[in-house]
């Protein structure tokens, strides 16, 4: 196996970074000199070399694996946040006031992360331009559970299609900017 020259290695890296793939631009960014036609010819020649194609494939595989890992991590984060929000009850947002012998809403700065996630809106009550109290509007728990269920593949909606790719592959494509 032939080793890559410094220019070939830089070309491969620049080539996989350009979307859509553009050999002329990659040759220019790799340090190639000359006019567009000269750079295009250089790129075309480079792309015929087996060792250059092999390096491009290796770099693409590395990029795809990293994108898939990021997409899976993002999906896990979403599922964890949805799960946390779905487990919050309105009663979790109340504190018992011993002095007044009744329940009051917790102040926004006293809410836990799951409680914050469950709230879609904080509605201030004003008097003479000053906030005197607030109320919370919660996300619809059924909608959260539907999102969780569909994300975990518990049921299909009319908009889902069967395909020869996994969710991780789809999410990796989205992370790469593909449509």
C-alpha cells in the first residue's frame, strides 16, 4: 500500500469536508495552485488513485461513526428529558404553606430540572405592573407519552415508513445535514 503524500492527505481531508463533494475546491484548500481547470484535472487524477480513494472511504467511515454516536447520544438525551417531564404531576409543583394552611405553587427558582421540563409556560400575574404571583401551564402529559412511545417504536403513525435504515442511521444523516 502506497503512503499518501502530504498534499494527498490534505486533499482527502478537504474532500470529505466539502458537501456536496467538490474535488476542485478540495484541491484548492489542500494547497493546490493554478486555475480552476488545472485544479479540476489534479482532483480528477487524485480521485483515481486507489490509496486516495481508500483514505477518503476511511475518513467518511470515521465521520459517519462520530455522527451516529452524536445522534444516538442526542436521542438518549431527548428520551431521558421526555421521560422526566412525563413523570411530573401538578402536585409536584406545590408546597404546603404551614402558616396559611394551604398549598402554593413553588417559585420557578425552586423547581427541579424535571419539573422545569414539564412546564410549557410560566404565566405571571401582575398588579400595578409588578409580579404578585404566577401560574404554570404544563405540557400535555398524553402528548409527551405519545412522543415517548413513538420514539421507542411502540406504535406507528401514518407518517412513518418502512425503510432499510435504522433510526441511528437516519439521525446521523440529519446530523450531517442530509435531507
